[in-house]
C-alpha cells in the first residue's frame, strides 16, 4: 500500500497536492531530515522562498496595472490544471472523478478553493501586499473554527491560547497608514475562510470517499478542483471584466504585452512555489516545514514592503512581529503529540 501523506497543521499554507509519488521527486530522496540538512535541501528552501515572493509580487503588480481579479484567477487555475494534468499523465494516474457523490464533494472543495483565490487577488487590488499577507496569517483562526463547526474537532486550550497573539498582531499591523481599508480587510478574511473551508472539505472528501483517486492522491484533487474552478471563473471573467479590459485597451499607458507577461509569470510562480514547498516537506519533518513556512511569510512581507515602498509605523512592525510569533506558537502546539484533536 502506498505511504500516506504527512499531516500538517491547519492554517499554514501548503501545496494543493501532497502525494510524494505524484511529484517530480525521486522516491529515493531523503524523506525526513534527522540531522544536518543537505545542500539540495537548502537550495529547495531558497527556491521555495524565491518563487513565493515572485508569486505574491506579480499578483500585486497585475492588480495595480488592471483590477481584474477574475482574469488573474483564471490564469492561475489554467496553469494549475495544465501542470497537474501533465503530472497525472506522466504518472499514468486515472482522471475519473468517482461518481456523482464524489463530484458533489469535489465541487465544494473547488468552490471554497476558488473563492479563496478570488478574494486574495481582490484584496491585492485594494491594499498593499504586506497588509494582505499579515492578515492572511490569521488563517489558523478560521481553520480551527470551521474544523469545530463542521468536523466537531476540538483543540487543546494551549492551541486556542496561541491564537490570541495572532489576533492582536493582525489588529496592530492593520492600523494606521499601512491599513488597506475595510474592503481589503474583509476580502482577506474571506480568503482565509475560503482556504480554511477548502482544507475542511478536502478532509471530509477523504473520509467519505476514500477509494477515489482524489482521496489517495492530492495531485488528482488539485487537478479536479482547478478545472472545476476554471469552468466557473472563465465565464464570470468574460461577463464581469470585459468592460475593464475595453477601457484599459483604449488607454495608451496600458501595455497588454507587459500585463500578459506578468500574469503568465504569476501562474508559473504560484505552481512552482507550491511544488517546491512539498519538495521541501519530503526532506524535512512537518514541524520544521511549519516553521519554515512562517519564515517564508516574514520574507514575503519584508520583500513586498521594500519592493512596493509600503510605509510602516512602529505599531505596524510590532504587529507583524507579534502575529508571526503567534503563528510560531500555534504551529508548535499543533506539532506536539499532546495536541491531538478531540471529537465533540
């Protein structure tokens, strides 16, 4: 029987697929680092961080140039569908959905995932990238709430307590000149709910339909939720954003070639950053990956702040630090064996 994917803490972003045999990683590669990291591991972490920063930066650049979040989502989902489909074809994996019941559950996962991406891109069009990334650090809160409401999973008191500094830090980082307004804040919170619901529904899918390909291989899951989202996104983009495209194309200052290049690079970087993330996870333990993911978010916030020249007050900087510390505490409590979930 194929080895099962390693569990991860709710709330920290991870690639949509995690079946090691479905990735372009040799099965003989070290699964978990027990001592010193190899040079290859350091290089993979560097590529993970670099592609992540490029993905976030190009998202913000695209939304600054033209506010068409549905178009950007469509490009991201198209790239994801093509890459995941190519991986499945290369691995000779089945493409079937698995029946109407499984299709309906996949539709829930896809809807939540699609809404998460849409609201993220919408937030980038209204606020600074550093603001959006800081508020997105509160995703563990929505994940814990939804897991309790939909799955009946209750966390330990220590885990709940570790969420308090995240709330305080996000509030501090969202104040003053660096704030993106109520609309941006609400959009980012909605994206957190979308991605948290995606994680919860994906778990339900694997519990109720554990025999279908999408349950045994997350690359199959990623492929199906991507093409399902794309089918919905493309008509909406044409209907809702045609006028924006018409106005932009009639403006001499708008460069269609530059915009298409940025959006194309964005789709590739999002796909690459997800894949590099799991290549790293195949070499280190889950707790180390969670800490690396926190550090990645810090690097993204710092890089986008410098790149876009976002002004930050001392309170904003302190809020980012407090939120990151809260994330570290949360991932640490989740990685402990004593933090096992309790059904209620």
